[in-house]
């Protein structure tokens, strides 16, 4: 799959100093009212080139990352191939409900990157409580939550034991009540 990545981010040092970097990144994004550096035109021409390769059979799937409804509305109104995947940061405490809703309404797979909050999730008490309840690990609870929402989780694991653990999530289900408890962690509704 080829995807167009987000256009803007902070430098590593700026991000380190800013605990709200995720929200700041969202706020600083190009929007139709703030079209940073011809971003929309550049994305449209890149998408056109990718579309040609797709029609030639050289790319199997096209996607985007960190796109929000305003970006889709502006860039993909009159294109022959719509994005098939939108890769966004997504775990129980970091959800972009409007973007997920938009993806769903347009048959775009929401790919959930950083499902473990880049490793910060392992100490969250509710995750630990549910891991004990289901005799699973925190990573498995989080991946199950993602799958139960029909997201496509994209975890990163460098250790083989972690990779194996992360694959072992298809033998249990979370109850609707526990899914709701996890959903209630999202403060950005
Ligand atoms: N499109 C974008 O803008 C964007 C932005 C950020 C990340 N991503 C992608 O998203 C993917 C996710 O990466 P991420 O680093 O952001 O976050 P993540 O998957 O939420 O967290 C990765 C951390 O979790 C640890 N971990 C994984 N499985 C574990 C397990 N079973 N038990 C304990 N610890 C475990 C990893 O340790 P070990 O490595 O030691 O196993 C690593 O420290 C990557 O492929 C990345 O490229 C995309």
C-alpha cells in the first residue's frame, strides 16, 4: 500500500517539550482556511500520480495518514480512486470521533497506529484491571478493543515475544460494558 503521510509535525525537540503535541499537531494542520504552502494542491497532484500507478496495476492500495474530514472534502471530491485506508493515532484515550465517522461513511479503513500510546499505555490502571480480568495482557486488551471497533491496529514491537503476544488476540471478546469503559477514557469527544 502507498499512502500520503501527514503534511505537518513538530521537530523532535519541540515535541519533547510539548506534552500536548498530539493535540497541537491536529490544531496546526493545514485546513481549507489555513492551506499551508499549497498543501492541498501538492496532495492533489501526488494523488493523481499515485492513481495512475494504481490503474497500471503497480500499486495495490492507496491510502492517507492523519487526514481529517476537511482534508478529504477538499482533496478527494472529484478523484477516480478514493483513499482505501486512513492511518491515524488511535487508542482508547486518543480517538478522533469525527474522522472515524467520516472514514466509516466513506468505506475507508481506519488504521489505528500507536495502539499502545507509544508504550505509555502499559501503566494505565483500567487497562491493567481488564488484563487481569480477562487473563490477558494490556497489549492484548488494547488490540482487542481496536478490533472490536473494526479498526485495523498497527502496533510496533521490536521483541519477538511482544509480536507473538500481539498476535494472540483472537480467542476472547471484551464485554460491551468493558468496551464502554474503555471508550469513556477518550477525553476528546
Ligand atoms: N502515520 C503516522 O503518522 C505514524 C505515527 C507514529 C507511528 N506510526 C506507526 O505506528 C506503528 C506503531 O508504533 P508506535 O511506536 O507509535 O506505538 P505503539 O505500537 O503504541 O507502541 C510501541 C511500544 O510498545 C511496545 N510493545 C509492543 N508490544 C508490546 C507487548 N506485547 N508488551 C509490552 N510492550 C509492547 C514496544 O516495545 P518493543 O519494541 O520493545 O517490543 C514499543 O515500545 C509503527 O509502525 C509506526 O511506524 C505511524
